[in-house]
């Protein structure tokens, strides 16, 4: 078990580093090619931080481990809301000013509910996967169309400031995009091999390993970018990263994995993992949207509640791994 554990740790470290290089390079390249700061914040950075989940899940599905792919996607969503937003809000309450982020929140809630309908029959097939990918393409197309007239959104301002802090030429941006993508694939292969070996060694499903070790590991790029944005008090970028990432995980990551290999979904996924993910998503929407004149924000108490849910869930899942009950 030592070699697979080392492979998981090494794969995660390389995965996080390559993901950061990929997002930085892609953002700089998009900026040099004339893409607006708002679109870079919404699509390149928000969705780009989900590149680890996408590559890991695609490789896992291609190697006959679709449960790992599904666990990685949904586990990352839980970690993004509970660990990242919960921890960040506990340190500094998050105010929500961006109209774009507030508009994306109900969409995230809707696609989360849709995912339950697709899993109800116990299988996410290729047709359902194609539907999810089609919805992602539609969402991105609508986002690009609407972003043309929203240059003054706070998310655009913080993204532009972030790009100015780390300037990069077009040549360097293209180089780091390519290098980051290549290393993402290499590190993902190492990680998937180690994770599957650990699951087999403990006698638990690859779904459980995906929901725990792999999910938290692939969420580290979002955590790193959120902490960096928090230091600059760019609250909308923190929330935008998480919302964009969860949308991409639910639609793109699960959709691509299902197209590659249909995913069998056990009843426990709906009752345990999807239910928690949905509850946390609903809480996020309620906290961040603001109601009856209340400004949209996630305060310390709400952050503590999200973080506590994540800790309790993780403890439960780790117990399944240790006892072999998954």
C-alpha cells in the first residue's frame, strides 16, 4: 500500500501545480487574444480550475472505473462548498456583489436537481452524458452572449486586476497552457492508478475513494485560488470560482465520463452524497442571493455550518474506507 499512497500524494502535488500553471497560461492567452475580463473570470478561471476533475474523471472512466469519476465530481462539489467556501467565510465573511454570480447560482441549483433525475434509474448512460455536455455548451454560449454588455460587473474588475498582477506574454501563455495540460494528464494517470490500488487494497469501492481522497485533492486548485483572491478581498472571484467549478463538475465532468463509459449509480449515491451536495447547494444559494432586502453574503456562522457539514461527511467517509464498509 506504500507505493500507491506515494503515487496518490505525488500525483496530487503535481496535479495542483500543473493546474495552476494551466489556468494562469489559459487566462493570459485569452487576455492577449482579446477575451473580456468578465469572460475570463467566468469561463477560463471558473471552469479552468476544474481541469483536474475533468482529466482525472475522463481517465478513470476510460480505464473502467466510472465510479471514481462520479465520486470525484460530486465529492469535489461538496469540498468546494463545505471546505473552501466554509473555511474562507469563517476567516472573512464573503459579500456578493456580482450580478453574474447571482445569476449562476439558481442555474447551479437547477442542474443539481436535474442530476438526480438522470441517476434515478441507477445508471447515467451515454445519452444522459451527452445531454449534460449539451447543457454545458448552451450555458457557456448564453454566458458569452450576455457578458458582452456587462463589462462593469465586479467580477470583471477583480479578474482584470488579477491579470495585471501576473502579466504574461502570448508566447509564455501558450507555453504554460500546453505544459500545464500535459502535466495534468501525467499526474492524473499517476493519481488514478494509486487511488484504484488503495480502493482495492482496503476493499472499498472506487466511488468512496473518489468522494474522499481524490475529490479533496482535485479541489486544491480552487482552494489555492480562493485563498489568493481572499487576500486581495476579491470576494466575487472566490464565489465565482466555486460556482463555476461546481457547474462544470456537474455538467462537464460527469457528462464526459458518462459518454466515455456509462456510470452505474448505487442507491447510496442519491441518499448520501447527492443529498448532501444538494442541501449544501441550496444553503449556498439562500446565503449568497440575499432575500427581502438582505445583502447577499456568507457570514462566519453560515461558513461554520458549511464547514461542519463537510467535516462530518468526511469523517463518515473516512470511516467507510478504514472499515471497508463502502
